[in-house]
C-alpha cells in the first residue's frame, strides 16, 4: 500500500508518516506540506490512501478532493483536522473524502484504518494498535449516513 500524508506541521507530518511506515502491508509513505506539493506528488505517482490535514498553508483540502479523485479515481481520501466540527465534516465528505477524523482525538483510528486497508484480502489486519478498536465499514457508513 502506498500512502501520502499531507500536513503543514513538520512535527505531525513526520510522526504520522513514521507510524504509518510501521503498519504491516505499507510499502511507501510520501509526505507533503501543502496543497501544491500534494498535487505534484499525486500527478507523479499512484497512491492507495491520502491522509490530508484540512487546513494547509496554501489552501483547504476540502477544495481539492474532487481534483484528487479525478487524478486517481481509486484513491481513498481521509481528511483530519483540529477543526473537526459537523460543518467541516459534512463539507469534506460531500466533496468526496472517504473519511473525516478529529486530528486531536482520532489519530489511532487513522492507524487502525490504515492497518485494515493494508491487510491482504481475506486476512485480519494486524492488531498493532489495540488501544483504539475500529471497524471502518461501520464508521464509514455512520459518516456517510449523516451527510
């Protein structure tokens, strides 16, 4: 699985990327710090999952989700933010994001989602992050039904 992590904060971006690299089944983790850099990386390589901070130095991720999905239709997109209110969540999901997470409370759930997506078909994901049980299908359905 190839992942793109986009966050304006060097500290958060590098720590999340480091943790992603430890998830079984993850082949590569690329990082970007802006909308511009993320679009450039998406044009030059195929990714399976993009994890985007909502607010970036040069724009808002919710405004580029449509373009991202056109470039890579199979790409799954998770947006996370410290500004995780219902308005932003609905905006991002309507724009085409597959998931929306609260950055300050749900980083472990992002890791669980990654482990689930990276697990070989038909196998259970590694329980590398047991502190936050996560069922992506149920979570995704609850997110989509509220849109």
